[in-house]
C-alpha cells in the first residue's frame, strides 16, 4: 500500500519509443514514462513526475557520455537534464515565444554540448553549465526551418531539414549566423 500523503504512479512502462545507453544503465522512454535497467544488479528503476521529472509525454532522450547526462525532451519542448546529482529543468524553449513548431525531434552530441534538432532550427545546450548555449536559425536569410536530425564530421556539422541538407564548418566563428550555413545541392533531390 501507499502511505497517506504519498503518491504512486500508474503509468505505462511498455511500448518503449526510444532507448539510450548510459554506462551500466539502459534508459527507455515510453510516451508517458521513463525507466532504466541497471546492468549491475538487473534491477528496474522508474522515473516520473513523482520521482522528480518536470513533465510528462516524453518525445525523445539521449545520453552524453562526456558529461554523463541524460537529456530528456518532452512533446511540449520542456527539457530535463538527469545526472547522478539529480534533475535540472530547462524550460527555455517551452517558455520562449517562438511562432510555429517548437518540437524537439532528435538530440545529438558533440563534446559537452547537446544539439537539439527542433521544428524551427537548432538549439545548443551546454551540459556542463546546464543552460542554453545558442540557437541557430539556419534557413534562407535566417528563417525558421524544421531540423529533423544533426550529424557531425571532424570538420562539419550537418542538419537534415525538411528543405534539404544544410552544413557548416565547425570552425566558423558564429554558427548562429545563417550565412555560414550552405545547402548541399549535390545530393539527389536536394530540396527534400
């Protein structure tokens, strides 16, 4: 039973939509819950608002090895950063007045930063300082563009968008300036 004044969750913990490996833990997210399996003792641990998450309806998760941080993105664009020290909430994207699509589609990592592929562009999160580092509007003339995913080569960052693949040099002095981004027109059907 549950003691008076305490809560127990009754959330679905099946039908996982995304998993992330975090050392000895395997995190799994369903639409409404998050849990992890501990490989050392084969135990299962549930996480929800009852255990400190900031929101419900998880969209995607991803783990940063360098900072040992699990990034949790919710469907309403709220973000939790989970480390061994606890949970830090970043509600900047959720709260910001952005017209259009604020969905966080995917999370990629480079060093100690998480790159969020968003419905309006790219948001970079500094996982050491636990804060938004920068926002890139990479569409033509700095317009919003849906970014579905991000990849890196040693010299370049690539953004798969609904209007084609854009890329920029990682050594560019200011990736927030759209002028450093170019559309790759060498691909078949470059506008899709």
